[in-house]
């Protein structure tokens, strides 16, 4: 699948921006995940992003994942600002 090759890039972006507070990731068994579910952070987020099923589209999903705005405004990042780069 062509888009699968971009998963590592999006995984790094989501991980970095989540840890910086720019975005939040939620998981739920109901829609909408950001209202009905739990925020996923730390190793739980790492596990979620490493699961190939998290990246698949399903016509009738059994779980929902939502990326929402975080508590900080997104601004231009300086090199080394991501915790992974430190």
C-alpha cells in the first residue's frame, strides 16, 4: 500500500507533537473518541501508533482514534525542540 510508507513519518510527528502538547490523541469504542474515550499518552501512544490496525480504514469500525488540538498553539519548531531530538 502506497500510503503505508508514510506511517513512520506520521508516527514521529504525532509522537513529538503530542509530547509537546500541540495535539492530543484519544481512543474509544464509540464516536466521537475525543468526547467518549480516553486520552492516550506515553507508552500507550507508542503502542497505539505501532499497531498496524490503528492505521487501517474500516467501513464499520469497532474502535475510534481521534487526533485533536492540544493545550499549546502550534508554532514553528526550532531544531531540537522535539523531546526525541534531545
